[in-house]
C-alpha cells in the first residue's frame, strides 16, 4: 500500500511506536484502508494532478453527482467568494466539491482538516487546519492565507463543522456539529459573497452507532465510509450567492455563523416542495382598454371632496362604481394585467367581483391623459357591516374573524386589490401617491383609525420563502384564523435557529439564498412593517388563484410620526389626536 494513503500518516509522529503501528496495520484491513489502497492502485491515481486525480477517484468509485450543472450555474465567475457546505460524509465531499467548483473557479481553495492528507495529489486544493480547536495557534498561518486569498478575489470552500455529521443526542437527528465562527469572520472581513451548499446523504448505520460509543471512532471509520460510496448517487444543492450587505447590520459573528448553517440546511431537497397546481390554467384575452377621455370625463364629475390631492402631473381620487363605471372597469382590467404577471390573475378578461359595487376605489390618474397608474380597493366596515353581515366583507371569504377582531369592534378600512402598472412598480412615486391618497382619505374621514388587509405572497416565490415570511412575521391570535391554511414545514435545523434567534431580522438573507432572481421581501410588506403593522396569519385566498395572503392590521394614529407627516401633511396631528373632521386641500404638492 502506498504510504500516501496509509492511516499511519495521520497519526502524530510521537505516537508512531511499535504497538501503534501494529494496531493500525490491523485497522488497515478492519477499516477498509486496504480497499482504498486497491482503489488507488487500480485507477493509477498516484502522482496525478489534483483535477485529474479528483475526477479519476470519482470515476473509480462510480459516483454520480446530481445537481452538478445547477451548482456550477450559481457560482459567481469572479470576485471574492466564500462557500460553505455541510459535512455529511467526512471526506469525499471535499474532493467532489473542489473538483466541481474548480470548473467555474480555477482559483478555488478548500480549508480542510488533516484527514485529507491521505491523498497528497489533492494538497494543492487544500489549506489544512485543525478544526477541532478554534483557538489552535497553528491555525493562524492558514487563516491569514485564507483571508489574503479571498481579499484578492479568490474563492474559498469551507466545511465549518470541522468534522463529519453525527447523531445529535439532544435533537435525535443526524446533523453537522456547531459551525466555526471563522466562516462569518472571513466573509465579513473580505466583503465576499456567501454561497451556501447542501450535500445530501448519510454514512452507514454502523458509522453512527460506533460514533455514539466513542466520538473518535468516527474518524477511524472514514476510509471505510469513503469506499462505501461506490456506485452512489449524491445530490449537491447550491443556494444563490448572497452579498454580505443583506445580513442584518447588528448581527454578531456567532449568530451569523449559525444563520449560515441554517441556510445550508434550508437547501435540503427532502424539505422542498412545489406549490400545488394553480386552479387557473387558461387565460382569456384581457378586456379592451378604456380610453383616457372617458376616465377623465367621469372623474371631472365626481364631487370635489373625492378629489384628494394633486402632485405634479397626477391626481388622486376616490369613487364608487355607480359614479364611474368606466373607470372601475379600467381598474379591473389593469388589476388582471398586473396580477397575471405575479401568477395571481383570475384568467378572466377583468379582475372583478360583486364587491367592486360596494367597496370604495382609490386611484391615481394622469391629469392630461386619463391613464390610471395604480389603485386600492377599500372597504368601509361601518357601512359594509351596518346589517352585521360579515358576508359583505371580501376578506370574510378568506378569514374567520372572531368577535374581538378589530373590524368588528370599530370602523376600519379593509384594504385590498392594490396594484401599480408595470412601469411604476419600481418607482417610489406610485406607492407614495397611493398612500398620500389613503392619508388624505382618513383625514377626511377620521373615524377610520385602523387599516387591515392582506399582502399577497406571489407563488413566484419559492414555497420556503412564504414559510420563512410566515414564521418571521406572524404573531398568531385567537381573534382570526384562515379558512384555508398555508402549510409548509421548514427543515428542523432552520426551525432550531428560528427558535433561538428568531427570523425577523434575517428574512432578506434567507430569501436571497433561495430566490433565483434575487427577490427580497415584497415591497408592500416592507411598507406595512414600517407602519408598525401586526401580522395575524397567512391564509390561502381561494378567490385569488389560491394565492397566499398575509393578514395584517395597522393602528394608524400610532404609526411612526415621520410617515404620518409624509402621508397626511400638515393634518397629521389633528388626525392623530382624533379630530372630528379634517380635509386635506387638493393643492399642488410642494414636494
């Protein structure tokens, strides 16, 4: 057997006495090192360059790597990059991940433990450390090398657990050891992107049984476990690269490291699933556009108090279907157009229902052309529930409101069906004007102190993203429950992180790691959160292409003062203090 893969080479020199050598000679066979040596010889691995050796080793074991192309597609081709993976096998994943990443990043280096020295041909991949001791002074040169490598634009792969995954007594499941904080430190100090990876698979049951007897037996069993991977199909799942700026500013390296670990387990394909099939499968042609001239004719006939404000070349109004049927028809057409882009459309020519006749329509229109750029549908609950019939509320279809929920206690505005046309969706102006309009409306009708409604979580999001948002944002109560619940379990290791640290400060980083187009938290959800919204539950809207909706309420007078000033202007204090009636003048906005 070549000395290169003899187990004796991982034994410190001061222990290489006669009895130790005799013992390890016997273990060479018991632990299948002889089979590993045979593999080494049969495939002529000795003396190969690192890339050829890694590929030949995988071919010799007939290991099939699943997810290879997807993993490589997610690796940034240039720039500082820190990659981390779980450590399910204890060795072979270091070989095949280094080889796979090298195809995209020839500059890849791997921080690895001494065990991989059994393959000297691979040493050019590795930066060796002692991962079992975070404070080992011998690690300092390796750490300095890693920092320099990443700072100069290199890619670094780390297995932060520092040891193979094992059976955890407290959780009763097989998982990685606590990750070393070094990974967060390197990523932060080099301003590198972070790429999480999850490698699926387990070692043999015997490996875990022996490890429970004595932890050092795990290391001795690793050569046998490597040989046992012959003919295996191993799935590699990569997340999306995440810029360090997306992690919470006040996060400490310990929590950030645990978040990195959770992001790896979030990728476990056994805990992923697709959304159920959409009930809407065919899309009819949209209704014809209503000409701007007709819309301008209708809005010019509205009572003056329904003209809420002007801003530059736009105006904000509210009205009712019987006052402006053509305008509401165009609003319904635009709703369907926009909702289809988010996989939320009805499939009908118009997004409309009988609630359009009883709800209030607030909208932004261009003064000269009559083009509508956005709208909200608002339910005035003191009018809608005058007869006590909850069926008059759209959201009663989606939620069972208890007698203590705010909409049954006092006048509220139920907000829904909001949209901005595509060219204004990335603009501050559209959302700003809608909320200036809402601010003007409640100042005119100050009995409305509470807003409630839903934020849709588009099914263009990964289902795990919806589960993360639910777990991070929702504060459940007994006052309201969804009629159709959203249900998706996150990986137990992710739940363990959430239980200890919460997810609210980490939603952006978690979503960025799994959303292929870089989606963050929905803009409207961020907006409501800034207003101090309470998020009650996440339900499925059966009337809206089975789209998940996050129910929230906002105690508007207690919203942050700067936002009240922004949306209510000089009248904010009167509204906050409960003035009986306040009217915001329709005047050109000085801002």
